[in-house]
C-alpha cells in the first residue's frame, strides 16, 4: 500500500487542479483527497465562506475562487485566476451542479434555465476557457462529473437528467476532438450519494426528493482519483450501478414501470396530473 501511495503522490505532485462546486459534497471530498496527493488546487463555488474555510484547511497551495457557474464572464475569470496563480492548469474537474425535482410539463422555466446554466453551460464555458491553456502547455485532463441519471432517465427529474445526458454527449464529442492535443476527457457517473445535493435542489412544493441513502462522497473522490491516474474514459460509481444501466438497455419498458412504481408515492402532484 505504501508503494501505491508514493506512485500517486509522484503523479499528482504540483499538478494544478481546478474543482468547481468545491465547497461541499463530492467537490470538497475531491479537494481533500487531491490535496493529500500533492496537487495544487483552485477551488470554485458560490458559497464564499465555506470555500475559504476549505481552502484555509488545505494550506497555501489551495486558492479559493468564488464563482457563479451560471455567469460566463465569472467562469472565464475563474480559469484566468487559476492560471495567473499557478501558471498552468493540468486538470479541470467540472463538478458544480444543481438538482431539480418536478414534472417537465409544469416545471418552473426559471428553475429549469438555472439548472441548464449550472449543469451544462457552466462546464461548456469552463472548458472553452481552459482548453487554450492546456493546448499551449502540451496537454491536460478534463473530468466531467455527470450522473447515472445521465444514462437512465428518471421520472420527475427530467430537467436534471437532460443536463446530465447532455454533459455525457459533450464529453464523448470532446474526447474525440481533443485527443490530438493530448487532452484527456473523463466522464464520472455517480449513483445516489449521501451529500447536501437534495437539500439544495429546486423542487415544486409537493415533490419529495429521493432520500440520500447513498455512498459517501469520499468513495466518489477515490474513484475520481483512480480514473484520473489511469486515464479512464468513463466510470460509474459504484460500479454495481452498471447493472441498472444495462437492465434499462435490455428491458426499457420494465425498468420504466419499476421506476414509476417506486417514485410515484414521492411525487403526488405529478400523480394527480396524469
């Protein structure tokens, strides 16, 4: 185990890593783990105090960059601040996201636009700003934190699922486009995670989000580290969730029925409208 850890440290030592959505949950867990493995960090989020507290706990090589991912100009400044401080950007981790629990037919347009701006346009703007720097330095890595909900759509979460499906497609296209520039693109698809995510999600008053009952954010962080070091194309965390993806591919009608049956009791407004 000691030898493995030393290899990890050697590979991440002095690497510059920018993590969005870093103030809590998966982002904070990734930040702590990557810091232990020798990375220099730029940490972005809207929660200024939480972000600064995390950066302070990680030492002098952690730069807090308060950023609203729905603001394209702010996202560009986030990238520039990182490069100005550390002179390069090796790994961009697009983790910031917001959930939404509501039927598509009645979802608030304002909420839906906010979700799209955070979950999809935010990463697009970050990537467009980061890629020129990565090209100049001869390569880099982009890690997009997506979701199993970007592979199998979930009823009453269509707005969120749509952004994650789009993020997966973006990753697949980027992977082919950026390969000649030695820029790797990795997609990470977690399942249910025990984080504050559900409490920060948009939802209509009668819709109950799924209970957390998921794996720890630290487990996702370890999987992200392994994927980064090994240059993986795509991972699902936990790996057992591949069974759900495959089941849906083989028996889509059956999985649709099972999901509706499981969720309908938590979505009473949607039930009354069908």
